[in-house]
C-alpha cells in the first residue's frame, strides 16, 4: 500500500511509516526546495508516479490549520494520481475540512461537505473515503457515498479511565454531538446558540439529579472557540458534578484549547491535527483501519 500524506498530515504519516504494510511517498518540492512559489501558489510533484499505476494508494489528509491550501494540495495530488492511472485511490481524512457546512441551513447556501465528497468520488474516482469522527456523520446524504467513519472516542475514554477510574459518566453536550457519537445527552440541559461565540445552557432539577457527585466526561468531535464546552462546564458545576473532563477528537483552534484547559479538570485531545496539547495518539487506530480490510 502506498501512502501519500499532504503537508498537514505529515506528523501522522511519519508515525504510520513505522507500521509494516505502508510505503510512504512524500510529495516533492519545487526547484527552490520549497512547497510554495514566491506568489504563494502551491507546488506538488509525485516523483514516484510511475510506480503507482494499478496500485492501491491512500492519500492522508488533515484539513487544518489551512483548509483552503490543504484542499488545493489534496486536489493536485489526486489529479496526478488520476493521470498516472493509480487504482484504487482512497482518501483518509484525519479531519474533514468544511465538515461543519454539511447542510443547507438557509437560502443561498450550499452543502460544502457533500459537494466536496461528490467531487472526490465522481471526478477523481476516489473509491473510498475514511474520516475520523466527521461532523457530518448521521446526515442522510452520507449514505450515497463510500464513506467509512472511524471513531476516536474509545481511545479518549480509555485514556480518561486510566486517570479517573472506570466510574465515568460519558455524555454529549448537545443533540448534534449525540447524532454523531450516539452518546446520551444530559437530561434537563437545553442549549441555545445565538452565534459562534454566544452559547447559553439552561438546566433543571433533572440535570442536578443526573450529574451530582459524578465524574462527567463530555465528548465532542470539534473544539474551536470552546464556547459550548465552557457553558457545559458551568452547568455541570452548578449541578454538583464532582469533576468535568473534556474528550475531544479535533482541536482546531489554539485559543479554544487553552480556554477548555483552563476550566476542565483535564482535556483529552487526539492528534488528528498537529496540536501541542494533543495527548492521545490516533496513529494505531489509523493503521488498523487501513490495514484491517
């Protein structure tokens, strides 16, 4: 199996290269030995393209911290593979860019996540798309495409139990998180999002009965500003929770990570993105998903 990482997935590609079964192919640099030209245009070259004809190739991509540049790089690699007649070609997203724009919420918008998925399959001929905890999981349109979900939640929960014991109450912060993970919502908590930065939670006596004296672990797929998690922590504290832990797959924004670390007893964060705060390694899970077929 040939594994081609994009720039933002390089930190995980180096880990995966240690597992047997992977042949790592690194995109080449331009004549100045750089990834970018002076005008900021991206350069991609696959020097070993002749070896890829008729071979299984997996492109490994993390969609942050530069979602636009990352998608350009991904498409350039896929075009080279298409021209080289590599097959089958797969894309493994450790973090899916534009995954939160997964539905038309208002007139004049578009479903970016589905549009990107459709282009990968219909134009580039991608045979399989694997995603770690995609934000769009559970949407009806997902069933139309060859998408496989890999969940990092078991890794996060295992790490939390090692530190805080097995008696942990695992919950979701809102209905969207429940749809994606299947984890139950706290009874008696209602969330109201007014903007990306303004989130409000209302609690009732049911929440107090549910949370009092418990070590609560809240699981979510994406951490950006941290607004929802901070409000959830405040509600748990008011309800009498013993401790609050945050179990997060994708730490997108550094300011959100720092904000959550300040409030929670501990943040457990997977290294799907190259963040210093990541303390749970997803590489073994990726290797199992890729080699276990």
